[in-house]
C-alpha cells in the first residue's frame, strides 16, 4: 500500500507523455481526449464515494450539476469573474454533498442508491421550474464565458486539472484515510468496532467526492460554454460516469482513468464503422459484457494477466 | 468506589421481547468474568448494549464511574472497552496487517492523513496473537476459523483496550486452536486485562474465569464461582431445558 | 373537485399497474431491477408495431407485448441476474447498463422520434364537468382486474405461496422443498409480462419514445420505497397517494411541479422511515 518510487516514476512518465501529445495527434483526437479528461474527473469523484465506501451514488450528476450551474449562473447572470465563480461553485457542490450525506446516516445499499437517484430527478425538475429567468429553464444557458480557446489550450487545461485531481486523490487514498474508507465498503460495523467514527469518515468521503465533482462540473461548463438540464441530470450521463469507473476498475485511481479513456475512444472509433444509432447499442453492449465478465474492471483483468505471465515465467524458470 | 464496568438495572426490549431484564452486575479491575446461559439468554445483547450498538430501554452503563450510556461506539472504544464477535468480521479484501491497521488508526482524520501506518506495531500485534511471519500478507479467505478469531483479537487489541468482551471465542475451533486462544487469554489476564467471556464450551471456559454469571431469559439466574453457579438447580434446569 | 377525484383514481390505477411488477421482483430477490422501465417500453413498442404497422387486432398486440415482456424478463434473469447471484450492487448496475442498451436498441429499430399510439378504446365520457377518456378508464379497470388477479394468484396458488415463502426467507423456502431458482425465474417472467402490459396502457396515456422508460421507473421506485417491500396492498395505497398528489399539484399548483412532490416524498420517506410506510420490519 505504501508509496514507492516506481509509482512516482509511472506518474511522471504518464504526465510527460500526455503533455507531449499535442505534437503528435490531430486536433480532433485532442478534443476527444478533453472529454475523456472530464469524464475521468467525474469517474474518480464517483469512485471515491461509491467505489470505496460502497455507498452507490446514482445521483452524481446532481453534484456535478450544482457545480456547473452555480458557476454558469454566477458568471453569466451576475458577471462574477471565473476565478471567483468556480471556487463558489465548489462550495455549493459541497453543500449539496452534505444533503446527499444526510440519508447515508440511516440507510445504505439499494435504498441509498435510490435516494440519490431521486435527488437527481428532483434537481432536473426544479431547475426547469424555479426561477427559469436565472437557470434558463428547459433550454439552459448558452454563451457562458470560456476560460481559453482552441483544442490545444483546452487539452492542456483539462489534462492538468485531471492530472492534479487524480494525483491528489491517489495520495489521499494511499493514506490511512483511504484505507479506512475502503474498509467501510467491506464491513462498516467492523470499522466502528475498530474505534472509528464512521459518520465522520463518510462525511469526509462525501465532501471529497463533492469537491471533485463540483470542480469538474464548473470547469466543464466553462469549457462547453453552455449548459442544459437534460444533458446533465440524465440517466445516460450517470451511466457513462458509473460505467467508466467500474469498467476501468473501482477502488483504484487508475481504473476510472482507464475507463474514461476507454469509453470515450470506443465511442469515437465506432463512429466511422457504425455511423448510425447502432453505435450506442454496440457501445452499451460492450460495456455490459465487460462488466459481467469482470465486475472489478479492466485494471483487474490486466493485473491478473500480468500475474499469470509472471507465474508462467517462474514456472519455466524452475 | 468505581469499577471498570458496571451495569445498573439495564433493560432492553425489542418490540414485545424483553432481551435484557433489569440486569445489574459489575466487574472488578483485572477480573475475568464468565457469562453463561442457554441460547437466547441475552448474553450477546449485553455485549451490544455495553458497546453502544444497541441502546438500552432503561438503566445505565458505567465505565470507571462515568456513565457511558449515551456515548457512540467509537467513544466507548476510546475509553478502553472493546469486543469480538461470535462470527468474526474481517475486512475481506485486506491482508492480515491491513486488518490490524484499522484497529491502530486514531479516530482523527488529520492524523490518518499525515501519518503513515505503523508497520512494526502491526507485525508485533500479529505475532503476539500467534500468527507466523508468513501469514502477514494472507487474506481472510485463506485463513482458518482459528486464524480469523486471532485476527479479530489482534484488531481489537490494537485499539488499546483495558476491558475486552469476548463472544464465543471457542466456537468452530479445533482442539489445538482452542488451547492456543486459551493460552492467549490467560496471558492477557496476567497482564491485568479485565475480561468478560461468553462461551458454550464450559470446559474450556472454566480455567479462564474468576467468577461466573448464569443468565436465562435476559435475567441473572445465579452468580458466584464457577462450581457454585453450575451446582445451582435453576442453572441446571435452564441448560437441560427443564420445564 | 370531481375532476380531481376521477382523474386521481384513474391515474393511480395506472401507477399501481406500473409499480406492481417492480415490487414483485424487489420483494422476492431484494434487487432493484433498474431495467424495469424497459419492459414498459418494449410492451409499448411491440403493441405499436403489431397494431399500427402490421395492422393486426389489438388483442394480438397485447398478447404479443406480454409474451415479449415475459421473454425479456426470463432472459434477464437467466443471463444477468443468476450469474451475479447475491451481488445486489452488480445486479443494479448491470440492469442500469441493460436499460441504456435496450434504449439504444429501440432507437435502432424504431428511430428516436416520438410515436403516438391510437387509443385502445376511443371515445370520451363526460361526468359532471369531468372529461374521462375511455382509454384511461380502460387502463384503470384493467389495472384493477390485473391487481386483483395477482393478489388471488399469490394468495391461493401453489406457485404464489412459494413466491411468498421465497420473499420471506430464501433459505427456509429452499429447505422446505421450494426451488428458489425456479420461483425467481417465474417471478421475473411475470414481472416482465406485467411491465409490458403496463407499458401498453402507459404509452397510450402519454406517447412512445426511446427515453420513456425513466418516468415509469421513477414511479415504480417511489411506490416501492414509500409502500415498503412485499405488499400488494401497500403498493395499491401508495400508488393512490402518488397519483392524487400529482393530479392535485397539476390542477391546483403548477403542471411543471407534478414530479417534484413525488421526489420529495421518496426522499422524505426514505430518510424518516427507511422501511417504508407499510413494509415489514426486518431485524
């Protein structure tokens, strides 16, 4: 579990590789990667909460949406500078995370997942009804100020954000706090029986997840320049986040990153082959089969494959 | 005069069922108390009440003279009370050392973040309950029932208790494992640990305790030294299921 | 006033029908079938295709819809739920993925434009200021008939009692000679069929489109949560609470708020009474 120099070297190689990428690939690919970066941030946020503690969130778009809407409204309607609207959006998302947390005091499992789903649907309906002059109602807001222009700049921005989030979450989850959060997912009673205040631990997990979700959501809206309720508070968006985390490998940091890139590129590479509606059918089908085959994700498959190669080598050696 | 642990008129009802009926007893410092009785007598409920996993309907529980009745479980563990379970509850995806790590963690988020795990202490605890060096990286699925009980003992000992509540520590063990665990309990007694032990295995329990309390239907039937309690006609009736 | 009562009763009947198939699965396997809404969609589309594209009689349409729903339910249990035995989270997530796949499949076959279903029974009926379409009246009556039938089935038949036994205690049922696997399979089949027929009525009440599965899923979830596990009567009562709440908020407050109160009810009940209003207490 400890941090070894190999880990840090792997991070360094990964970051250098990605930073050099714009020299080698097309703008189109960069745009795809930008989406993968944002998806990775959302998936990491989901995983910190649900992958670790086992409290499955079906309402993550709720947290992301609060971040995105707060920043969009503050900057577009009230003329706040982005440097101020994003931190405020993160705070708002964390307040939203506290709302999420209240039911987790009493319920878990399927019931908890359902409340979070209800939160998301509630938000979807409220955004359209309450003060549509501010939220933009069903049509949302367009013309939100963007931070930077062009694929290359946005690539650097989104990648740096993703790498920062991933690296700090990795450090956090390597700490004893990360161990304790994973332990909650395995057996909450035993964590309590070890003398730890599980309420405090869960609150920490919810706050961290909401922080990351709010941050990602706010930057995302300033990248897209627009926001609409159906695009955010939507089961398909939720599906993409959860599947990215699970297909990559829950309870790791690299897993959600792999998952996000895998899903985004799968959809992109299917485009020339299957231009029509088949694409989403095949895409979902692949996700389902992969999940059924190994619920622990691609990372686990790779790890087991590596283990087998090692074992075969050891067998051949002796 | 305060005791490490004292129950005063504790009543616990689950709906219409009275699981604990006006229980009062106390444990002396460094004493080892055996809690016996047929299935459903309410022994495990007593442990849950002491740990705060359930709240008593009325009455109070005192630890070193302080009323801990309203405290959450982690605060009671912080005051040196801990328990093991009839069915061990390890963390399935963690190895032996990581399981023990949970017990060693301070209940303080900042400390958990900035300080790394104390591997030496983890190893020391694992070895002290009888694990071999080679077992340290094993996962619960690879361990025997005896090892799982040892693991749970190590994790609870890691919280630094002065009173341990042991629930059916001998259940499902081989004769060899029983003597190993008994040895361990005896050692803790010598070190001055206060103990309450629940067991159906009276033969193994007898040498480990100073005093026994027999329960039936949530109430105390007899109390005193082991031979005296076992000679009590009500206790015999309860065990034989007499009318 | 009479408008509210009549509309409320009819809508509630439809909601009860939508929820009952979902309740059945939840009470037997304790799993949430998040692809439940897809049964409704499949039912609706099959009925549409058979009656409005192939021009066959309505009865054939309904029958085929039920057959398809049953088939999908049975397939789902054998291919998805059984292999993931015991892992509720995995079942919930894989059914969520499946729902999205089915949605994509529907777009593939029928494209993603909305389709209007002809009313099953055309015509309207005016009672004291209230207008009632025969269509929703039929839906409500059919819903009542199906619910009563289901209630009698669960109470009085061998399979129904076995279902009750499995829902109370899977292991105990297995020991007393009930094959939980077979009962689960049957239940998933029945649930699929009920979902499909609810879909036909739901689609004729609203319209057909590839994302129509979310709304009924939320309704079903709300009914199960608020009603508690494993009670057909509870389902019926709560369907009425939700149905009336929607009608009242639509007519008296604002049409856009109709779903908001349902969501608030779900959140409120789950936080205050996690076992639901009429659910069994579990230790």
